[in-house]
């Protein structure tokens, strides 16, 4: 995940998880970016190639899901965590097309691949606890 603040600071964050989904990883990346901010509130633009995350926020869907208790929605644990951090800042999500040559998006993809291929991936407890056929180690 790459993020840029109004002070034009850049920080790279990568984490790999076993037994999870692409949508969860995209949402976790945004949460990690928000939680890494030391100044509260901050004004931040997060660039993402995730339509899942971008549209849920920018089209205000997530706020409707929240009002309905996230009933029937996937990843409620992460959306709740996201909203807690999101509300502490002034956040803009900017969608960028993935794999289209954008240097920052390409770097974010490199970080994601490296994290996914890590030798000791973390456990996505939220995902694994909802999928009882997976064994927690």
C-alpha cells in the first residue's frame, strides 16, 4: 500500500495473510494506511485500483450497509474497522486503473506480491473464523 498525505510524505507498508480474499486485502491495505497516520485528523488521498473499496466509500454504499448492520454484506469486521479510522480523517479515495503503468500502482502491486509470497503469512482471523472449514493454527 502506498499513501500520500498533503505534506507529500510516502510510506510503504506490506503484510501477507494466508487464507483470505483479494477484497479483504484491498480493504486491509486502506485500513493500514489510515491507521499508520500519526496526525489526527489528517487530510489524505488514497490511490487504489480496488473498485470494491473505492465505490463502497465514494458512492456512500458503506454508510447504508452500516445502518443495516452490514446484514448480508461480506467483510463486516473490516468495514467496521475501516469506518472507525476513516472518520478520524478527511479521506479521499482516488481510483486508478491497475496494471496500466502507473508507477505508484505498479509499486503497490510489487509490495502486494512480495507480501503474498512471504514465508510466514499472518492469519486473517476474521476470515478464517467465518470459514469453519479452515483450520486455525
